[in-house]
């Protein structure tokens, strides 16, 4: 990253990067080497996640993104046409093998049943029993821990779950029509997804995600709704927790690669957890090869939910602990130091154990030391539902928000990276104007931030599917910021050759979304989103958050 032109006092525009930050992914990338040395992008990344579907799905360019979306009026008209006693059967997601699999896997053992047929005669099926909690979630045979771990994280915030899972949806009795709906955040908007309540079973039992309470069904049904958005259950077998967190919250995800025992990362996780951020973590390895836990109780290539972070005082001193939940929701738990029945807990007084809710249960949730956490896990995802301006993991209030959508078009404005400055200059250029510095409190704020503006910028490429079981191609994307004295003039190739950037998202990478935080001097900046390769067409969305009022034009 370059520095801003100096004024009276030289200040460096900063991006918060005290720990190595990734936007997504789990495995080493394929690197693209550049031949341009001075301002070129020396690498682009194509990350492939170990938790990816076994099947390679075909890809296409974005069309309309309406897969799985049906209007409320259409659903109401359908329900009005039903005969007395007839229940809704989703015509857009039929209860058949194609809803289960894209591949030719055998579906002969599967039977579809409604919740009313999956409970005992004396039980009443319900969408939710006493609300929603992380303990409700139990993963089935589908490899969607990335989605269920995100659900467990978000379930701790009631206001979000009320938005995602509307109440008053009966699964039997008066008003029951066999239809359920959920809400997801999709490329800037909350959308309703309607499904019927037919669920896949084998031998009369739910085979995929389910609730631990046998008469509760929100987990199984939200999993079905999410599968509908992707074309089939098989299509969500493997994915990224950060993508699911964004779909559930509309928040800003940041992924941190764990490197050694990093005290800064611990403080960030601790403060983020205290302020209600959504946190997941992932373990190294390939989930396709892991049908059971390792001897230490952990599962390779698996996504978990971070549910608590605490410093525990005991007779031998103090330890930093992390509480983690396996979406399997069973006895596959950490068996090392500070596990449920570990001798270390005899050092801790009963009051502390009561405060943290310590239980020796086979429920998938366990404590472990932060030291062991850093040894056993590879990445942590923190999803803020508002920008974290000071980089401490705490959601800060913001006074201004802007969102613009655009498109890279071939032979017009899809200029690619700075490897070719002539082409790079054709990329879209947006003018970001920061009129004044943020408020500064010398008693609380970092002195280095005086006179600067805290800004969070996110670039998301269009990812919503239009065709069943056909993915939208993910491109390597990124963005740059350049200071300009003339906001009416488009920046030229010469400017890029001789002027350092004021900030950037990082290496180009094939994520749904890349984001970064900056501390910038007031003034005019040119924001340039681009793909790594020239002439790659795609739709994109830019989101900018700031503490003080700003404008984004272009």
C-alpha cells in the first residue's frame, strides 16, 4: 500500500492488517505470475476450499439470479387454489431425487415426509420450540457444516433470527397449508424463500440437518430453503462459512488466518464476541476424507462455531479459553486440555464454572485453551453486522452508508489488473469524497488516527444462481484507492504508473466478496474495482461505510 501525499503533518493511510487477513478459502492458491515489475499485481489467487462439493458443478455467467425466488403473490394464489385438506407442494423444488442430487447418486432409500408424520402421535410439530438457540442444531449426513455453523453463530442474536425465521408458521392444525418461508440477504436485498415442508428421510428418520428436539423443525426447513436457492441439497455440500454468514445477516465478513499464538487475534475475537459479532472457525484438512473425528476429538476440514471467549482464573494462574461448538452436536468433542471432564477444571472454583455454564455433555460443545485453538484450527471468520472502524473486533456505529452496483463489460470497462495500465485505466472509477475527519477523543482514541477518516469498503461480485445446479463463475477480484486533486477528471495510465495507491483490498482472489478497512485523510479518492484478468464480464456491488458523511459517485 502506498502513502497519501503529505500535508502539514505526514500521516500514513492505513488498512487494519495486524494479522494476516484473507477474505475466504482454506487451501494454498494457484499463483499467477506477472511480468510487469513496478506497479503490477504479482499474483492472483484461485482458492479451492477442501469443503467443496464432491461433484464439479457447471458454471455460467450471471443471468437473473432468481433461482429459488417466488413472489408472495404467486404463493398466495397457489394456496388459494388448493382444495380443502390439500397441502402445498412446491412446483419449483419438487420432492424428488433432483432436489437431493445433481449427480447420479442413488436416491432409492429416500422418502419425503412432512413434520406431522415425523413426530409421535402425542407430539405437535413446531417450527420453533421456545425460540432458537445454537443447541438446536444437529448436522446430518450432508456436508454443510459451513452453513450450520453459521446458523449456530447467528442463532445467538434473536433480532436476526426473527428476521430470518418468521414466527407464526404452523406445521399442523389451524392455518396449516404445508408452506414455510425464510428470509436471506442476497446481493444487497432481503428476499423471501418459500418451500413446502416435505423433508428427506431414510428409514423414517431425517437424514440431513435437524433439531435436537424431535418436535422442532426450523433447522431442517431452513436447510431445505437454502438448498433451494442453490438448486439441490448436494449443491450446498461444501462451502464457505463466511458466505453463509453474509447470507444470514448482510454483514461484513473478514477472515483471519491463524498464525502461531497471536495475542492480537485473541483480543479481536474476545471483543467481537462480547459485542455480538458472529464467529466461526475452520480446521485444516479435507472434509471428504473425514467421516469421523481424529483421536483428539476434532474433525479435519470441518467448520465450527465460536460461542464464547473467556479468561479463566484458577488456583494455578489464568488461562485464555475458547468455547467451540461442532455442528454434529454429539460426542465428537475436543479431548485435550480443558475439555469437558479434564482435570484442569478442578483448579477452577464452582462459581466460575457456573458463570460460564460448564457442562459435561455429549452435545458437540467444548472448551479448549487458546494455545491449543491456534494449533488445531487454521482460520477464524468474524462477521460484523456493522463496520468495525478501530480494528478491535467491536462493531462501531456509522453515520453514512453508500451502495452502488455496476458491471464490468468486455471491450468497454473490464480492464483487468495493473499488469496492463492502459487497460486498467478503463475500469470503472468512482469518486469517494471525505469532507471531514472523524471525531477524535484524545482520552480514548489512538493518536495516529487524529485527523483521519475511518472507512470500510467491500466489493462483492454477483453470485446468485439463475439455473438449477449451475454455479455463477467466481472471478479474481479486487479494488484500489487513489488520491486525486481533481474529482472531475478520470485517472490516466500515467497516473497509475507514477502515483502510489492510497489503499487496496489485497491480492486479487476468487471470493464472493473482498473487504478492507482504511484510515484516510479527508479529500477526494478514486475507487477502482476490477477483475484480475482483462475482459471478464460480471456484475458487482460496492458497499462503503463511514463514521462521518461522505459521497460516492460514478
